[in-house]
C-alpha cells in the first residue's frame, strides 16, 4: 500500500505578491522583510522567512518547527 496524499501541514505554503512582506520590530524600529515568492514545504518556508529576517534585521534569527503543536517558534 502506498500513500498518495500529502500532509497539509508540511506542504502548500505559498508566498505571493499579496503576502511577500513581513513587518517586524526587533527593537531598532519597524522593519519590512521581503520573502521570495514561491511555493514551499514547511521547512523551506521557515528557511525563507528566516533568510528575509536575517537580511533586514539587526540580529540573527533562528526558528524551530514543533510538529506536535504545529507551531513555528
């Protein structure tokens, strides 16, 4: 038996022209990070968001995916 479906939690993370910017404040004022447009797995999505934050922010950002709670921290 094979699995012919995929986990909606792991796949289908879309970045488009309508959501490619993320505003955040790292203590030095509000920043606007631009995430590359594309379709990503959850791991790739987190990597692209962290890349965008690290390009704009004044500190180094890291993230972890918790598959039990389905949260990124």
